[in-house]
C-alpha cells in the first residue's frame, strides 16, 4: 500500500499475500454478512415505529424505554466478550451461535403477553445481537484492506438504509393492519438464510495456539458493566440521581470495576486489554464513538413518537421520516474512504461531527407542531454526519492492529458506540420524563383533573375522542419535552467535537495477511 496521506504514520507496500491470495467467495461471504446485519438493523427500525401500538396493547408506557434499554444493555456488555472469543476461536462459530440466540429471542418476543415479558425476551435477543454486531464488522476488516473497507462499510451501512426503509414500512403496516407480533417473526426467515450462507461459504484458518479464557474476569466485567449501565438507565426515572439507590449502585459499580481491573491485569488474555486505553489514538476513537452513540438515541427514541403524536402523521410516515437518516448514512460512509485517504481518519470524523451538529441544531430550533420538512432535513444531516464519523474511526482502529487483535479492537469500538447509546437512552429518557411530568403538574386548573398520568399520554394523544383542550395541551407538553431532549443532543454533539479535536490526527497502519482459507 503506497503512502497516500501525511496522516498515516506508516503505510507499507501491498503484500503479495494481499494481491494474490484474497479469499475465494468474498462476494458470498459479504452477502452473508449483509443478511446477518439486516437482522439487527431491521429489528431496531421496526420496533421504534411500532412502539405506540405495542404500548397500546401491552400497556406500561413508563416501561417502554426499557424495550430499548434492555436491548442496549445486554448487547453492549457482551460485545467485548464476543470480540475476544472471535479472536480466540474464530469468527464463524461466534457468529452462528449469536444468530441462533437472536432468532430465539425474536420468536419469544412475538409471544410476549405484557411489557415485562417483552423486556425479558428483548434481553435474549440482545445476547445474540452482541455477537452479530461485533463479529460482522470484524469479518469485514478481515476480508478487505484499508482502501476497500470504507466501500464495504458503505455496503453494510446500506443494509441499515434498506432496513430503515423496509423496517418502518413493515412495522407500520403490521401495527396498523395486522399485529405488532409480526415485527419479530419477520426475523426468522432472514436468520435461516444468513446461517446457511455463513455455514457454506465462510472458512477460516484454525489457530494451533491453545487459548484459555478465565471466566472470573469475564464475569466481573459483565457484572460491573451491567450494574453501571443499570444505574444510568434507572437514575432520574425509577429514582432520583441523588437517591440512596443511585449512590449504592454507583459505589458498587466502582468497586466491581476496581476488582475487574485487578483480575484482568493477571489474566494472560483479558477481554479488554490495557493497551486499548493507553494508546491515545484508540482512546480518542472510542470516546468519540461513545459520543456518537449517545447522539443517535434522541431521534431513534422520540422522533417517530413525536411525529405521530405532535406532527400528526401516520405510523408509516413517521417511520419514513426516521428512515431518511439512512439515505445519507451509507452514502457518506462509502464516500468516506476517498476522504480519509486524503485528509486522514480523524479529520474525516471531524467533518462528520460538524454535519451532525448542524442536524442537531435544526432539531433544536424545531417550531410547534414540528414541520415534516425540518424533521427530514435534520435526519439527512445527522445520517451524513454519522457515516463520516463511524466508518473512518472503525476502519482506522482496525487498521492499527493485526488479525489476532482485530476482534478485540472491533469489539471495543462497537462497545463504545453502544455504551454511548445506553448513556444517551438514560439521559434523554430522564430529560423527557422530567419535563413532561413538570408540564403536567403545572397544567391550567380547568383541565388538571382531566389529565392522564404520564404513562398514558401517548394513548390519550392517539385516541379519537380526546377533548380538544386536553389534546392541545398534551401536544404542547410533548413538544416541550422533546425540545429539551434535542437540547441535550446538541450539547453531547459539541462534547464529541472537542474529544475529536484532542485525538491525534495520525494513525499507524499495520499490514497483515488475509486470515481466511483460500
């Protein structure tokens, strides 16, 4: 690989292995990865659109954020473990087992009888999703070199784009004309196809080196991560941030993290090795992905509900508004390759966060009752920004290590992004609920007695017989709460910009052989 940018510290020539021994069936393997990625992508977009109908059927509006939160929690804490397992035992078995777990969770979600059961089964789904998200991106790094990876990440991002179009359409159609249960059953045939393609076409070299994963450190890491994120998700909602519950949970998290660090230092094969955090470039990359993950959650959680309850559009139209982000995301992701070869990975991500800040600003100044044109415009800007952030940072991190460490690095990057989403979920849910509760408490005296509790606001907004005075007040309250959420989104995007500015602009590129059997 020739020197293409002053922002790469080293850029060795293309090896003969890379030129003459590219894995056979790369095209079919890519198709398998895209189908597998579609499982997680389709699931997210369908569920977001159908939330009002799910809440209307199962009840429990105050719990609806946990449908997202439990998924993010379990997916996030397992990603580093799956990344390590993929380095130790190969990508194929980890990906197949994870896909099977995801399908089991999908089937049980369709059988949910109340919000509690749905939350539990979403947790099972997430255990499989963690393997899918970590391993698919690791395999993309295995199959393609640094020049090709942006294009391939564009293809993988296009899966999110296609799913963002098909998902809301299917989710809205199922919710409106059939049943929301079908939003989970639709995963099953796609999952069977992905497992078949992976089984037939993906072949890996078997490592002769014996591995031993010490489960004590793994268990401590999972427990500490889960407890910390549980505290973040419950703080400000189930209890106050300064309550005894929050204090005890965060103290326990710190204690567990301390013991995890001590145990993992003695582990010859730690899940999250210390070199990940001692390298300034990798540290800045991962912290930036935390910020990006957090910013993603504001529109994902509240835009479809806002569009239906305040702007007055149909479930299908609300889904398409959210899906507009996915038109620009894969496009900017694919084009980012040419940009990062010219100006570097960090600077390309800087361009992305500036676009994301512009999209957040558009939402920040959204007038009542939320013009559809502004909603769509904000999503287009955010999608373009996220594509220029996520792909260069992931490709840059993968390009700094050899095959034996790529699973760990990819797992850390994905963990950071989804940990950010968990933080975003906690922050935005706390902001939204606090503002909405305050608005209901300060309602005019003439309608105070007729106002519903917080967990029935969406139900009352969608009811056809709601009195106009109540309807108008709830719409204004919903708009006000959402506006404060977007204020938080704008601030987090600015913090991410600062982190990127302090990230070293130069990346060290490592060249290695393709690890798949030809």
